[in-house]
């Protein structure tokens, strides 16, 4: 197996997080931007579909194995929204800040007892662009949506995602703590186990 894997995302936070977690296998994680791979339209209606689209596109464009992550936030009181639209919840020009502002606004009248939510992550590993049997791993992380932002770490919705077991927001956890508990951390542990089998 190639020791270089392209990560099909332009999100610097995800690249950093995944590179840190894969370094133990001696795998070099390269963002697709290093190969001038353009972002592909995420036309799937599920996290799995979108992750496969992104991984296949990156593998075909670079000739390297690719890992794609599709993840998002599902809020119970909003019927699972923003879901696959988490990154662009507040529109095509969405930022982390504008997404959080919209979420807190939409949930302004939701009582504390009904603010449950979960982060979901699907990771797809594609050996090559035409891989018919990609490895698919998923993880979830349950919590609640706060009424105001707390913490400076992480990215995305981390400042408003309350982790009950740690009595703090996701953005108040260290990167090591977050990797131990998070949806992406759980999915990546499953993926690492699969990759180790392949490396032998």
C-alpha cells in the first residue's frame, strides 16, 4: 500500500486532525490542494454518498489512494438538520461563524431538555479511482447544543457542542482529548484497524 494518501478536503482543520492521527502508521497525508484538485460537487443525500464522491474524485485526479470524510451535525429538535448541509447551513458563502449564528438563532426557543444533537462522521478509503469496494467507517458523538459559544479550539460547530462527560464544549477540549472522544476519532480508529491489516 502507498505510504502517501491524499485527503479529499480543503478544510485545514480536518487535514491537521487526520494527519496527526495517521502519523503513527508512517503514512503521509497530503491535502488535495497540493495536487490542484478542485473541490467536487457534493451531490449525495447522505454522508456515505458524499464521502465516496469526494474520495473517488481525489483518487482519480491524483493517482493515489484517497481518504474522504463527510461529517456534520444532526440536531434532534431540527429533525436531523443541518445534516449533510452542515458546512453550508447558512448559505453558499457560509463560514463557521455564520453557521453557528444561524443554528443558535433557529434554536433560540428550544428548551435545554430538548437540545440533544450528535456529530456524525463517515470516512471512506479508496485504494484507486475505480475501487469497487472502498473501506467505509463511521462514528458518532452525542452531545447538546449550548445557548452561547464557549472555547477557542477545534472548528465548525465545536464552540456550541456541549460534551456532558467532560462538562465543557468540544472547543474547550485539547486536540488529544477531542480525538479520543469525537465522531472523527471513532471513525478513524476503525479505519486505522483496516489500514493496518492492509499494510500487514
